[in-house]
C-alpha cells in the first residue's frame, strides 16, 4: 500500500508537530482508521487519546504519555494510550518531545499481555517499525530530512508499506 506522510495541522503548533500516514488510495489516514475502528466500542478512550494528543501542543510529547520501546531499540516506536490500564493502543514513532508520527493500533483483549498475541496489534506495530526504518534509511541517503527545530519532515514522503 502506498502512504503519504502528512502533518496534522489541528494537532500541531510552533512547539510540536504531529504527522500520520495517509493512504493514497482511500484518502483515509491510519489515525482516522484507528478512530473509526474504535469510537463505538471505546468512545471514552478514543476521546481521551485525542485529548492527550492535543495536550502535546501545551506540554510536548512527554515520555510518560507513551509506552516506549515497542519496536526495535532506537527506532522510536511506542504506544500511546490514555491510561496504562486502558484497552486501546495507538502505535506511533516519537522523536523527542517535539515530533510524533501517529499510526494505528487497536484494542488489547483483557487476556492479552503482549502485542504478539493479537494479530491486529502486531500488524499495526510492524507498519510503524517499517516506517521508522525507511525514514532512517532515507535520512541517511539524503532523500528525507528534518528541520533544525525537528518540527518539519521534508523530502520524499511517499512510502510503500
């Protein structure tokens, strides 16, 4: 599938940038898909996650908002949730407190302790791992760059994942 990395203006300001992957075929982002898939079963958690993302504009993408190390060491893949005991996990890539790339995720059944025990979560996590690796590869090759303040991503922002 072909995706474009796009900035979400409503969640971004001069202090923090929030990006997501837009499906080039459907015009729906991974973040939008996450909301649509979970808003009926977990409406309060979806609202709380959206509020948490909006709070980045005031306090930055603080580490304590995320479960870090959800990917390979150093790739920045983490899970965002409203509360540690919540059902929903939204996978993302965190670049310090100023830039976050939102992916998708899903709910964790009460009996599941690890993402590998839920195919949907494992697949969504793998997309973010692949994206992180591709961003780093393009950065090294000069095909993609971050602005000095790390708020903007420029270059080849189309990905086949």
